[in-house]
């Protein structure tokens, strides 16, 4: 058991809830932070919750010595696009403040604070669908031309993380001294949880469609049937964060990693949903703004680097995702007997 102190910002979000449960099993001393109070899934775990706006209340966090920070708090892509200044404040200023805190503590305690940052496929940007299709699986340093406020924020914060962990004060020595924070980022695809429903994102059509089908509610998908991006089961997302966190620093040839699991079109999502819930009513009503956002994201990503450096491999391919993760859990959640194994 470890007694390390870990801060999870955005703890009430989808990744946050699942991550806090996993960290609790590992025996960490957990501090959570979010704008809202802790949800049912984690509120009875032994964690100290700091509720409020991170940017305004950053001074409070200086009272603690965190060994690890998972900075999950963010305004997601669709929400950020309609409230750009607010998104910049949350996504960039919030990250900047926490990086400064981690840099200060690393220096003061002569011990690197590990800073885990969830980045996104939104860090990429394609001009049109044909270019996106031709590009196929993109590597980390390709097509870093985001089209959204959220994507710009994520890409810039990756750069800030690398800056504060390596170059700040122009001390880019090898090995990096322990007085520098240890920044590590994962670019996540669209995530799907059987236990929580996303809000404010643009990959949300995948999980929304599946949860609606399971709950017996009609769903009008806001992108068209040919739209393709990569997705991943939430347990794999948590697994990847813990794997990267555990990897010895000297084994990492990069600080920003793609991870992949499976790539599906919205039409294929619909087919899968209908396979399990034949009466589901799923239609397509593309919203041009949200369609444009998803069209700028890659069809899939190349995760060779993560596989090579820290042994990344997803547990769930598309069949296993539906048959062994999503459907069994969703069946219990919505009490729908008609769930069938699907291919
Ligand atoms: N899931 C995120 C969103 O849709 C992308 O990382 O905003």
C-alpha cells in the first residue's frame, strides 16, 4: 500500500469518478477537487474534497504536498466552442496555475511532483474529411493544427507541461533534475463509460446513442452515419493513466502519447446498438458545427510509441467492449432484459 498524496481535479467528471475509485484501491491519500460536490459513486470513499473554482482558489492547494496530480478539470469541446473565454480560463489558466504549483513544490521538496494530464484527439485538426481519411492513423507530431478552442487549449497545455518539466529556467539537463516536475500526457480518443454519461463534449454522440438505446429512448445523432473517430472503454482509459504514471521516467522517450483501442463510424455504432436493442430508435440529424468539429479529428491514432515505451495495449477491442464491458453493465443499469451479445 502506498501513502502517497494525490490530487484529482475534475474528480466528478467521467474519468475522475472512475480514476478516484482505482486510486482508492491502490491506497493513496486522495484529495479531490471540483466545482460541484462529489457524486454518489465516490462520495463515501476516504477522500478530502475541495469544492470550488480552481483558478480562484489555487492558494488553498499550496497548503498540501501532493506527490501526484491528475489534472482532469476541463471545459470539453462543444461547450468550449460556445463559451471560448470561459474555456480558456478553465483549460489554460487552471492548468497553468497547477503547473506553477507543481513546479514550486518539486523545487522546494527536491522531489518531482508527477503531473498527469489528459489531452485529446482534439489536439489534431484536419481541413476536411478527405484529408482526414487519407491521413489514416496519425502520429503524435502530425497534424497538430486544432480547429477548436478545446483542442488549442489541450495542445498548448501539453507544451506548457513540457516547458515546466524540462526547460523552465533553461535547465534542460539529462537526466532531468529532481527539482523539475514530471509531466506526462495522454491524448485520449472518445471515451465510453457504462456508468456515467458525458456532457459538453463532441464525441458524446457515441455514448449518448448507446445509453439512449439501452434506456429505450429515441436518439437523434448530431453527426452523420459516415463520421469516424476512435473510441475507448473507460476502464482502458484508467488503465492507461495508471500505466503511464507507473512507468519509470527513463523509459519514456516522449511526454505526450497517443493511445488507441477501436475506431467506428456513427453508423457502425448504430448497428451495434440495434444488434443489442432491436427496437432502439436512432436517427441522424447532423449539427453542422459539431459535425465540423468531429470531421477535424483523426479517424484513428498511431499508438506505437505508448506500446513501445510503457507496454500500452488496450484490454477492450470493439467486440469485447460491447460484449464484456458495456452491455452487461448497461443491462443492470437500465434493467433491460433484451440485451443480446452482438457482433
Ligand atoms: N471527448 C472530448 C470531447 O468530445 C474530446 O477529447 O470534447
